[in-house]
């Protein structure tokens, strides 16, 4: 496999090479901007860097990248306000960088329309994996919506229907009782692994394998936290939700509800 050509940072108004995807990074920490930008360039992406939300907003709307990574806590305009204003005019895929275990940031960001979040300090490999997953999903969604002749496409064959649960992997769309439920990429992958075989117990290790790259280590409590948050999100649309069962010492399973 040939190594991707490394590209330099491109500025507002410049164009990437043909076919090259662009990632915007918005963070007031110069070290994070530099480190993440270098890692993205090594993977073949072009990058645009912004030190705060106010500086980024106009550029993101006028010359949209393929995906943006926002820090939440920034001066002048924080990531939450940046996303709120961006969502008024744009469906740009966004990953939030949040403080460790800050559930309020996660929930507020997802409610505003973020696609995923990663807690600081974060693994560059995990961030890259999440970027690739979201870009693949965005490409698949665009192909389904436009169809081969530019017409609206049909629902993909890969849609999972389990009782009151519906999951569309291409669109990253989840509903329960026909009500939408916003899940992060990680949560979606865990639920997809459970729903693929209703009633079958999946161990924490199996769920970690489904949701994380092979070279990313997470402990059992990470999976437990994702399950807890998923249950809370489903119960926000159905207070009687009980489709994710816990078998203590063994793992989790999904029932049709």
C-alpha cells in the first residue's frame, strides 16, 4: 500500500488537490492544532486551522470543508455557539472535543447537531478512526439521497428493523417508536452490534471490538458508560425503554422491546 502524499495546511479560499478531503480544526490550543493537523496530513487530508469560533464561522460557511473538529471551550465564541450558528445554514459533519467525562457537553453538543464527540485527552488514532467513519457515512448518505441519476435514492438494504427500533447505518439514523434518537458513532456501533443478533449476549470485549479500532485500548467501564448514556437517550423518547438487557458478569443483549 503506497503512502499518501502529505499536504501542507491550506488557508481560507485556497483549494485542495483534486479529490482531497479537507478537515477544519478549531481550537485555541496551538499544540493541539499542530499535532492533529500533522496527523491528518499524514493520512492524506488537507487541513484548515482556526484559533476560535468567531474566526472560523464565516470561513466554514463560505468555503466548507468536508468535516470540522471543534473544541468546546474557546475564547470569543465557544464551540457550542459556533455549532448553533453553523447549523442554521449548514449540515457540515462536526466532531466535538470535550472535557473528560463532561456529559453535559456531550448531550448539549449532540442536541445542537454534532455527529460525535471525543473526550480530552484523546487518542489521535481514535480521532482519525472517527473522522473516517463519519466521512464514509456522509458519502454514503449523499449517494443514497442523490441516486445514480441525481434522483432521490431509496432506503438502503442494510437498514436494521428490530421491533420498535430502526437503524439506518448509511444515514446513521436511529428511531424508536418512529421518534429519532441521536447517537454518537461509538454508541451507534455498539447498538448495531447488539441489534444484529437479538437475544444473543455480547461481552464487553466484543462490543469494544465493534466500536473501536484494534489498536485502541479502552476498559470495561467505557462500554458501561456508553450503554448507560444510550439507555438515557432512548428513555428520553420512551420512559419504558428496556430493550438493552444486562447480564452481570457476561455482557449485554438486545431484545425487541
